[in-house]
């Protein structure tokens, strides 16, 4: 999968939410820094070229839908982030969140229980 820009990722989240949408539907979901219709149309076509979305044609109008599942994108995103920032170590990820006080001891116990349940 090709890397997405921040704006492309924002559009993908909208498409994952809506499941299928015309450009005008996507535009209606953007509340801040709303792009021009033509700019958004170009972004969506770029997403199609990158293999993230496809479309159904209705005359000159296209209805777009995601062909990459959010779960697959999340996995790729996390694998890349963990590789780039934590040396591919999930232990380093958990340690980071613990040091930043973003995860509680109770949450860590829940994670440990999940791991032990799989073993």
C-alpha cells in the first residue's frame, strides 16, 4: 500500500464511515479547511490511482467506495510507525505509553490477560 497524505487519510476515514459517496457527500462531511470541489475530486481520484478506492459510474458522476479495509490500513500504519519510531519493538511502544502516562496499570493487566488467554 502506498503512503497516504494527511488529507487523503482524512478522506479515507470519511469513505470508511459513509461506505460509498459522491464527491459532494464527502465535501459535506468536511467541517474544517474545506477544499474546493475540484480539489477534493482530484484527491479522490488520486486515492483511486493508489488502489484505496474504486467507483461506480452513473453517467458523468462517480460514486466512490473504499476497497481497502480500515483494519488493513490500521495494521500497515501501525507496523510502519512501530518500525520507524520504536525499532519494531512492541515492548518499546508499551513502555512509551506507560512513561507518558497514557496507559494505566489496569489496562496493562487487561492486555496481559489477553496475551495469556491466547497462549
